[in-house]
């Protein structure tokens, strides 16, 4: 039979105060008090910030709200290939495809509807990585609030890039 090492704890050696955990509780309260005083009087070296008055500077490649990019003529670059929908681990992308009458040899379809449920999204960026057309990228916009679940499901109009791409606060995207 295999030997297993065990540790025997002798609780009988603890006094009454030890068994009531008085010193452990007082020690815990002392730690809490120390942090309280440090937060009150040592504001410079605390990790928390006074949001929303104070904002953190996030990385250039922050994974924020998605953007659907467009071609020069304003049409979506998305060719409804379902690569992003397939790669999404949260199942939060829903695409309905239709045939594109303007199609060239490069693509056949376009997105009739393209929705992302931002409440399900975990902002992993897999959809951006999967897109072969650089049609889906991410902004650095991470402050989102919704009053209903339906509001969190955003479609083409909300996701479409408005104006020149240089004006967007771009976040995670393929390396061009
Ligand atoms: S960021 Fe991740 S979870 Fe969100 S839509 Fe893209 S693949 Fe899905
Ligand atoms: S991977 Fe890109 S091109 Fe394909 S459906 Fe998604 S956004 Fe459109």
C-alpha cells in the first residue's frame, strides 16, 4: 500500500482564546483599519482611481466595442463568410447572409443583418482575428451601459464605422 504523508493538528494545545479566534479576528480588523487609513490619507499610492472624474489610459490595442469597416463606396467590407460567428466562443454574433448583386470575383455574399450581443460578448477579439477581410475591428470604447437586453444587441447601423477610420479611437485590430 502506498505511503501517504499526513499532518496531525493538535487542537488541544490551543487555549480558550485561540479557539475563539479572538487574535485572528483582531488581526484581520487591524489589516482593514490599516487599508482604510491608507486610502483616506495616502491617496497617492493607492491602486484605485476616482472614476469617472479620473480615467485610466488604456492600451492602444484595448478590446472595446466592435466596428464594421466599409469600402470606399460606403458598402460593408463584410462578405458574410461566418468566420467570426464560428470563431466566437460566446455565440454572440448572428449573421444573416444574402447574395450581393455587386459581387465581384472576390466575394459573393453580403450581410443582410449582422448583430452582436454585447452582453454576451467577452471581448476576446477572436472574431477580429478570424476575419479574412479586415471587416471587423475593435474600438477602444469600453464604457457601455444599457437599460434593456435588447439595447445591447447592436446591428449594422450601430457597428458601422462612421467617417474616416483615422477619426476612430481604434483598439484591437489586425496588424496592417
Ligand atoms: S470579441 Fe470574442 S466574444 Fe465578442 S464577439 Fe468577438 S469573438 Fe465573440
Ligand atoms: S469574418 Fe469578417 S467578413 Fe466574415 S462574416 Fe465576419 S466580419 Fe464578415
